[in-house]
């Protein structure tokens, strides 16, 4: 699922996406660009709090927080609120 997000979704909806984080349900971190996440105000987040994929588009200054529905289900109101709190210190839009 993460591969389809990276190869199909992001190029379709983001102008210049860079993937900064990829995690999976086995609690494995497949990619974690800590320095870039820190620059965007997303430092020190626990793995449990992060969505499955985080990408950043520098041309639009947008963060893409993507949950792979098969792993954790769709983003409900509580999850949306938690993600909003986690990104409240970010300089980028979500």
C-alpha cells in the first residue's frame, strides 16, 4: 500500500513531493528523515503517533500525512485532532 501511495498518489496530487517518513504496522520504520522533519517542526514524535507516510512538497509548503487504510483504518475525528495537534508547531500546511 505504501508503495502505491508513493508511486501513484503523491505524484498525482503533489507538485514536488519528498517522502520523509514511511512506517508499517509491524512498528518498523522503513524511512525516517529526522533532520528534515525537525526543520518542519515535527521532531520527537513517537512512532505510534505518526501516520504511515509523511511527505513534504517544498513548492507548496504542504505536508501530506497519509494513513494506509488497510493498516490502521480511515482517519476518524479523534485521529484528525491528534494529527492536528502533532503538526501544530509545523511551518507547513497540511
